[in-house]
């Protein structure tokens, strides 16, 4: 069985973001990049399948050459090999372009299972994996919190508004992982050393034979601003009855959260 | 709760831009490593510190280690921390492949120690002691001892301890009374005695605890020359590696401490039933020497522990100062103007800056020492090895004593930034202050470090060690003078260097004329002055790198400017202090010597 994990290199959410002088991009100098945290759950799921079913685990990412660092992290968690679709020569990509690149790279890999994080924490678009599945013509289920394999059928739970949705899908299929499905492991030092010797195949995007206009961005960024941080604290005075009344009024009328 | 315990960007700066750690990979022992493996290890250590150590920090303080009259239980969260570290290979990352390690530079091990201490200092204790015991066996133990214990210690299946202190014997190790007598029917000794303050002396983390104990054999010479080192397991280990009988090691209690409560500090009785078996490590009467050979790095690590806690406290203070709104600019006249974050008050900013300078200066010094240690082990030229070793000898007392005292002071400032909230246990900084105090006491109290610096290290090899260090300091100063914006800073630090040299020569004359007591009576002040120079030098080294990057054009101007101004701040406040101390020393201040105990 072959499991392919789609991962993305994103700025660490703990780092302090600065908008660049052009007002449309983020200053990347000094920024720390990591594997998007939801993707770690996908890698963990794949490695567990390696342990339980002897699956071969390949991680696949599209991005600039530095993306190899996060591919290496996935290898240090236990994945077997990596593929980087090098997008250095391409302009800005949107979900459409990225999905087409990944689908093209997947085409001849013969994956029985494709897994990815439910969304990347930079753009929060939650589109790429589903687009990939559609392009490949395989079934998919997103935001899964449980995964079980029997034969060539996967049984999963999806997290849905106010409930849980259990599905069975025939393989090959694609799934996106939600927190709670597992606890991603930390790379161990021995595995960090082993990861060094594992192969990362680099595929220049141009080699995938996709027409430039099929990858071009469909949207342009006009402006970027940091969310304004505000901490307002307000103490409501009076006896309990008065305070509850006032609190409800504030929440309803002023803050409009009720 | 802070989001951040340490600044990884600064750490990468130190590892790669300042210390050029990657250059080690040209030597055979490190040849499998690369920037990537070093970075991955550093990043994973931070992740563990942040996600595995830190969440239970306050819990460790509240729950503490528990003693039920028979046995000791560690805080519940400790089990998972131990498991992650043992499985991850974090007990001995620098150990050779043959011994189960990954041959990382000790610089990476030291960094991991720092980061784990940022996260949860009491928890990190168990790891360090286990490494210490294993390292002793590896370096000095027989093949039999190594086969029985070493792999299991490095893998975290067993834990280790270092056992010196007795109820009546702390600093004056040579006065200890625990005895070992050769057993008539075996290859072992029978141990008898009481030990106190033994970190990790008993707990329920592992199936066995391996004590590295100093004791005196019958007929051994008095004092430190009669101490031998023994391996004493809590449970005997059978030839096939299985756990055997209890080895007559009894826990009589644990300390109720000011801090570090999650670390069990046990009182142990060896041989209450007359059957505590101990196996000699190396040769008879060489015990203290063995311990001392590992002492340099152990003491650097103690400084690391302290400054790790100070780093976490600093980041708490920084976050608090950015978000706490209080008061207005001193020139503001309008009471309705919104209040400003306290970081905008110069006094608060200065407190933050002083903390930052201590954290980054000391961390720089520790990693520098670890890097020197790695280099010493990598190179083959004996002269270069000796030079590197002397640098380490000179700097070790500063790492341990200045590191721990400056860390405590730094955390005091972190509390001060928090105002009343800092005094409340609701915020973690109060605990950090309590936890950090011990680092000035154990592993050789700071007063003893000062005596070591002035009494042993300064005169070492006819002053050659001091000269070797001075040459390094001069090299950095000369480099800084080449960079126009750093010239004044370099001059300032050079003026302190000159004063230190003068004061040392003056003291040297006292020493040569046999006035030993007078020579040493201000050793602590000397160590502080010396450390002000050492830290100024380290920060200058960082500033030189930063200035060069800025001159070449960088998108990270804030980061590199911050490095330069931190060096300027530290020197600005501490060079005058160091110079004043030097003048005090040359003026033969000797109240400490003359004030009679009965005048108190
Ligand atoms: C939390 C904790 C954990 C510890 N863990 C361990 C451990 O794992 N293993 C272990 O063996 N020990 C351990 N210790 C013991 C520790 O190493 C000793 O407390 C320390 O060595 C000091 O000894 P003491 O407490 O007897 O103080 P003392 O030796 O009585 O010293 C008291 C003061 O007098 C000064 N002083 C003493 N002698 C001299 C001298 N000759 N010249 C000048 N000044 C002097 C000291 O600097 C100190 O300030 C631990 C202690 C603590 C608190």
C-alpha cells in the first residue's frame, strides 16, 4: 500500500508577522517556517498505517526549494521518501494552480491513499486537497477525526457542525485530517539522522507538462493588514440581578454576540 | 502564559552565525551531521520544551515530588516527559553511535538542556543526572559496568544520580564519612553511610536507579585523596540484565524545598542492613578526580539551567510589558489620553533590556564553551587541544556562578516588570525565582567557584590559561574596532580588560608574597568583575557579526540592531561596575578578612 501525504510550508503562527513595504505581502526575512500543523496529523496517520499495514509513505509538497526542510521533518517523523515540486520559477500560485501541480505529480505515483491537513494555517483556504481529489477523480472526505482501514475500504468519521458523520469510502481516496484524530509524534534524534539519508526527489514544476495559464493565479492580492489587537476590559457593577441584566444587554446590544 | 520560552532566531544566530557549528562536520566524529540535522535537533528540542515540558511547569510546583514514608513519586506529568525524552534520544544526544547516541556536538546537548530548563527546570534535572552517571561509567567504568548499565541509562530505562553530599558534609567533600569495605566473597564492596540532598535519589520513573557514589575505603588516606567512586544500583542487576534483589538503599525522606519541587531531593541510607553492594569505578582513591573531569561541562550546564529559567521569565516579562496598559508618557498632560503599554516607559524597557542582555550574553558564553569543548575533542593537535581546554577551565566558574547569580537577578527584574501580579503565584515568574535559587548553591556553591577561579584557574600553568583567554578577548576587540559603529563599544570593553589585567597582577603579587588569605578574600567580587568582561566580550562578538550583516544589507534590521544595542546596554551598565571593582581590588580592600566573627 502506498500513502501519499500532501504537506505545506507555512510561517509559524507563533512568529510575529510584518507586512512588507508593498502592503501586499509578508516580510519573510527572519520568519520561521514550519509544516502546517494539520498536516502533521496527516503525516502521523500515514506513519501509523506504515506501522500497522506496512504502508510506504511518500510526502509531497509544492513550494520553493526551502520546502525541503519541512519534507525532511516529515521524513524524520518516519515517512519513507519525499517529492518536492519546485515552484521557484512560477509566479504567485493560488489553490487552483497548486492543486493542479500536486495532481499532476500524483498521477503516476499509484497512491492507494492520499492524506493532507484539513487546511493550511497561512491562507486557511481549505481547498487544495479537495481539488486534487476532483482532478484525480477519486472520492474524498474532509475534516476526519477517525480513520480505520479494512481491506480496500476506509471507514472514517467527519467532524460536522454539531455532530459526527461516519462514512465508508473505497480506496483509492483522499482524506483531510482534523486535530483529535491522533497526536503527531516528535522526530527522535535517531530518526533525524535516518531522515538525512532518505531521498527527496525534486521535480521542477515545468516538467509536469502543465500549461502556464492553467496555473496562473485567479485572484490578486490588493492589500494586507495585520488584525488590530484590542483588549478591552470592562467591569459591570451592581448586585447580581442588575449585573446579569446589564451583561445580557451588553452582549446583545453592544457586542452583538447574542 | 508566555507563547515563547526562548528566541529560536537568536539561538540559530548563535549556532550558525556566531559559533559556526556546522564547521565541526569536517571532523570524522561529526561527519554525518549537517546544518539540517543540527537545526532539526534544535527545533525539536524547542518543541519538546514548549509542548511537553512547559505545560506542567506550575503543576510540578503545586504537586511536588511525594514521599509516603517508603518510596517517592514524581509529579504525574513527569512520566510522559521522561518517555518522550528517552525515546527521542535526549539523554545523551552527543554520545557515540556505539553507545546508542547520535554523535551530536555537545553544543546541541547543551542547547537542549537550556531549552528543557526554559520549559520545566525540575523535570530537566532527572535527565541531566542520568546522563552524568552514564557518562562516568562510560569514561571510567570497567567493561562489566558498562555492559550492565550504560546502554540502559542512555536509553532512559534506568535513571542515574550523583551522590556526594552527606548530612554533615557539603562543600568540604573530603570530610565525608560513608565507607566502603571490600566484600570477602565477591568483586564488590559493602557500602555504609548516609547521604543527603541527592537529586533524583529515589522516584518511580524507572525500574532501577543507578547511584554514582563517592565513599572512602578502609585505610584510604584522609581528605579528598582517599575518595573512591562506586556504582550502587537501587536493585541489583543480574548477569543477564534482569532486575535482581533490592540493594539495601533506603530512602529516609525528601527535602521540602523553596523551589524545584518536582525534583525529588532525597536522603538515602546505604547499607542499613549491612548488604549494600557497590562496584568500584576505575582505580581506588581516584573518585573525586573522575568527578572533576566531568565537572567543567557539568558546571556549564548548571549555568544553563539557571539562564534557561531566566529566559522563560524574560519572555513572560516581555509579553506582559507589551500588553499591560498603565500610565502615560511622562510628558503627557491629558488624563483622558489612553494609557500606554508599560514597555513604553524607559524604566521598564531598561529592566527588559537588562534581562535580555543576561540571557543572550550568558547563553552565548555557554554555547561558546560547549563549542570549545567540541572543538577540543575534534582537533588532534595537542597544543591546540590544551589551549582550548584552558579557555574552558577559565570560563567554567563564570558560567556556573555568574550565570546563576545573574539569572536570579534577571528573574527579579522579570517579577518587577509584572508589578503586584509578579508577586502572585498566578503568574509563573514567582516560581521561576524560587526554582532558580538553587543553581547558585549546588554543583559547588558560588563562593567556591570564585575561589576556584582566582585560586586555581588564574594562576594555572603560570597564568597561561588567563593569557589564552585574554588573547581571545583582544581578538574580538580588534575585530570590533575595524567596524566604525562599534569602535566606541570596543574601546569601552578594552578599558575593562586593561583594568582586569591590572587588578589580577596586583592580586598576583599578594599571592606571590604568601598573603593567600588576602589574595582570595575578594574572590567573589573578582569573579563578578571577570564575568562582566566575559559577557561584554561575548555580546561584542555577537555585535560584530550583526554589524557585518547590517553593513552587507539585511532585511532583518530590527533583529541585528537589537543584538548590537543589547551589547551596548550590557557594557554601558556593567563596564563601569567592573572598573570600580578592579579599583577596589587594587586598593587592597580587606574588611572581609579583618572583621572578627565576634564583632557581629
Ligand atoms: C536542591 C538541591 C539538590 C542537590 N543535589 C545534589 C546531588 O544530586 N548530589 C549531591 O551530592 N549533592 C546535592 N546537593 C547538595 C549541594 O551540592 C550542597 O548543598 C552544596 O555543595 C553546599 O553544601 P552545604 O549545603 O553543606 O553547604 P556548606 O558547605 O555548609 O556551605 C554553606 C556556605 O558556606 C560557604 N563555604 C563552605 N565552605 C567554604 C570554604 N571552604 N570556603 C569558603 N566558603 C565556604 C559556601 O560557599 C556556602 O555559601 C543538592 C542541594 C540542593 C539544595
